[in-house]
């Protein structure tokens, strides 16, 4: 499994093909490098950024002896990357790496490129490993902020709760996946995630779970259905799983809720 890292890659006039099982971000440091995918091509120059999804076959060709890239190899399961996703309110897989795409960060990124180039030239040591993580954090955060600001200007700024709640309520026995929720709202999964975090402080699945548990509580208090029936009709595999989730959310058991009701 790849380790998330920043590294310098002196391309010069080399050329070849790549197919990685992990996503990469290519940042132009000097010169120019041409990258081609099945349906697109782009030049990576100083200050420009190319996001390459995992398993996206591409060719590259350096267009001068000075052609150099700063490369971020990313393991999306790394704790560092996942924490950055939470901070940026983005699912990187569904946004930055949905397809090959490029952005221009020339103005804000220029002063940082020479610093990164110098630090990465120092080689591996305990200190440089810490700096390496800081470089990944810095560049990935800048790119995420740029992506988010350019994308959200054209997107809804709040969720349609009538549509979201109706879809969850109509599928209490089998909670809908994020993809289905996003399609019903005509937005991407990443924007669904962003808006849920913004409005409720919850992920979409946490919001769906909270709504199911509140519906289950009403059912316990207003009907004579058994706890087992309520659990199964609200998407839980058994009574034990329902009881654990219920107690974790409300602070008391389903049977106590029924007694109180």
C-alpha cells in the first residue's frame, strides 16, 4: 500500500506511461510536462495542478531539461488524508479525483514551490518526514479550498429537507446510500456531504441514522409493536444492534423509552 508523501520528480525530457492504484496530484515546479489521458490532455507548468485518479492510465512527456514536478502520492485511507477530508468537508474520491482535472494556483502557490523543492532535496530524516507531512497538508488544503470555492458558487447552498426526509422515511428498513440521496437532490455526493456537515454537523449517513432513530422512538411510544419489530422496520439487523444505537443516541434503552411513553 502506498504511503502518502510529497516528492520531487525531475522529468526533464523523459517520457512514458503510468497506471497507479492510488491517486496523485502533480504540481508544476519548472518547465512543462505534457500529460495525456484517454479523452484529454494537459500541460503542467509552474503553479498549475493536475489531479490524477487512481487507475487513470496516462502518458507523460517532459518538454525541456528543466521540467520538474512536485508529486503528492495519496493513500485515501491514511489518517492524515481522512482528517484533511473532514476539515475541508470534501470526499476527495468524489471531488478532486472524480476524473482527471487541472486547476491553476499560480498566484498563491508560487512562493511555496521553491520552499518545497528545497525541503525535499534534503533527503529522508526524522525532521524531513515531519516536513513532508506538512507539505502534503499545505498543498492538499490549498487545492481543496480552491476546488470548493470554484464549485460551490454554482451549487445549492442548503439541502431541501422535504426531499431528503421523505426519501429517508420511505426507506426506513433499508437506509438509502449517499449516491441515492445525492441523486434525489440533484447534487454530487461530495456536495451532499458538505451541506450535511454545514447544516447539521453530521455526515449524510449520521443524519439518516438520527432520523430513523427518532422515527423509531415515536413508534415505540405510539404503537404496541414489539422492540424487535421496531428494530427490523427501521433498518436494524437485530434487537441488540438497535438497542446499542438507540442507547448511544438517546442515553436510554428502547424499553425505557416505551415505559416512559
